């Protein structure tokens, strides 16, 4: 596609790094992986109408396209380094590209991440971002290390992004009440939906202590089930312990717990630690700003179940967002 579009993106996202031998402009980027480090690589695609509603601001799309990928690196305990951007646009649109690049650069800036290449094509709006991060040999967080007796923890609060999405849904059963709710509360939830904060610093902090880790993209129950399946264990969630924001509790007093268990797009880290490490981890992550809450434990067996304060099984039948309607 037009050189001017590529230039518009890379002008805003330029970031000098010594480990980029050759960035945008050749057939491929050349990158130096430092000795003793492993490369963590991930790709995530956002399709208009599927991963973000039509009408989402270009800057929010650019920000989120990179942020969801940074969240994957966070879940591995990797330090973000380089990205590649495959952008498909219906038509050359300078305003879109300008906004998009601004949001993308905003997500990259805290990590001095360099955009080192990409592809620009025409077609239905679709954004695919590849990220590379660095992690010391053997130190990456994985899904397969949870052990019976470990504590399950989660950063931040859950369910906010799903609450934000519900605020945009005009056919939502509570649409009328939501429209009249204080704007600040709606805005708080929409910010969580449009501007997720990748928990990179938390992931780095957890390298030495977490036995398993995943980022919550599809919903807590669905994502924790990936940890239990990979680790050959089960998990019990204490629904009363789920960290819920005051905005979510105020706007969705009845549904908050269900949104926290099943709602996607939160991009918090769900992880397991040995029980005797939980208090220290809480303190360490509180210092980093996101905090971490103990929400359950790893048990023998398989699968994830949630229980209320009375010990009643409250596991909802549908577990988060599943692709292709499965
Ligand atoms: P090629 O035909 O060799 O694949 P292109 O003409 O598609 O190269 O792209 C030229 C250069 O611009 C390449 O270095 C490529 O990585 C970069 N590039 C293309 N599109 C983007 C984009 N959306 N973001 C960042 N870099 C891009
Ligand atoms: Mg080429």
C-alpha cells in the first residue's frame, strides 16, 4: 500500500533501540536477542465488529491492538521489545491512520517498544499485531506449573470491560437505567474496555514466584481452565472474594459477580503461587499499583468451579467468550 500510510504510522511510532539492527524499510527486520535471553513471540488479531464495535475511535483501536499483545507478554513474564503491524484498511484513510498510530504509540511508549515492520493491505478493517519480548533463559511464566495447594490470585479488578461493553449495548435489559447512570461510572468501565492496562510490571515481578500464569482475555473461568488443563489439576474459586470495582458494583449490582467470572477483555493476570507466598505477592503487586487478590485454590482433579460464601456451587453454565460459537 501507499508509502505515505506506512510513513504516517512509523513517524509516530519511531523508537530508537540498540537491539534493532534494521527496522522498517527492508524486506525483514534484523533484531539482536541478547545472550542468555529467550524470545517470547505472540500475535493477536482484532477484527472490526468482532473484537471491537464499529465506531470505536481509531486511537482506541491502535492502543488496544498493541495492549492485548503486551498482555500476552506480561502473562509470560517477558519484557516487551519489538512489534510488527499488519493493517488491513477498507480505503487509504489518513485520519484513521493518524489516530490509530497515536493510540498504538501510546501503548508502546512505557516499554520503549519499537515497531520494526509490518504489512499494509486493503480489505475489511482488521489489525494484526505481532510482539516479541525478552525473558531470561528458563524464567518464563507458563500455564502448566500449577500444583495442588497453590493459591489462585488475580491482579486488578474483574468484569469491568464486560460491564463497559454492556453499557454500549442498546438492547441490554438494563439499557435505560445505564443511560441514566452517572457518566463517570460509565466512563470508568468504558476505559477498562477501550484502554486495558497490560500488567507487564506484575508479570516481571511474578517470574520468580508464580507457578502458572495467564492473562484474562476470554473470561476468568475460561482462562483459568487453561491453567488447570495444562497443569493437570482443578481449581475452586471463592466468588465472594472476586475483586470488583465500585463502578461495576454500582452499575451492575446483581450481575457483577457473573461479569467477573465470565466476562472477557479484562487483561488482568490470573496466576498461581505456593500458599506461603500469597501475602508477599499481594504486598509486592500493591506497590506496583495493580494489587493482587487471593480468589481461590488449586485442588486435585480437573476443571474450574466457583462457590459462594455458603459453599453453594455457582459456576455459570456458559464460560466466557468462545470462538466460532462453540
Ligand atoms: P515488502 O513488499 O518487502 O513486504 P512492503 O512494501 O510491504 O515490503 O513494506 C515496506 C516496509 O514497510 C517493510 O519494511 C515493512 O516491514 C514496512 N511496513 C509495511 N507496512 C507497515 C505497517 N503497517 N507498519 C509498520 N511497518 C510497515
Ligand atoms: Mg520484500
